[in-house]
C-alpha cells in the first residue's frame, strides 16, 4: 500500500493498528523535504520548475484561498508535471534516482 508522505500522520496509525509493517506492507511516497512529500516530489526539480515557469497563472490559482479552485489547479499542475517528465526523461539517475528506492520496496513485496 502506498500513500503520499504528507498524509503519513493521518494513515500510519491505522496501518500499524492493522498489524502492517512499514516498508514491507506499506510505504509513504515522496521525499522528506518541504513541498516534495508526494509522488510528484520524486520528479527532478528542473522538470517541475519548467512547468511552474510556463504556467504562472495555474501556480497562482493553486495557492488561492478557494479550495475548489486550488484543488483543480493543483491537479492540472500534477498532470503537466508528469507530461513534462514523460517528454524529457531519460533512463538515468537524474530522472529516476528518486524512484529506485520505491521500486525496490515494491519488487521485494511482490517477490515474496
């Protein structure tokens, strides 16, 4: 089971209560850095920065006080980040290095 790291405080207690083990049965996705505690946090900063620079109005909406508008803008930014990642990525550590630990845990869980 996976979840964004920014939700760990909410879900981890329930998972432990079910008798599940961290990094065996469940794992948070993201980097333990501010603003990167989600799956898109694994994408290199240059990819997300180029999307933000090309879409300043969407970034501003994502920071708005209207929760529906902000939620919609955040989803659109996520979509654009992953589109840019797919377009630019090469099979190397720069693009996929942050994904390798996650894939390793998933592979170990599936091979049991």
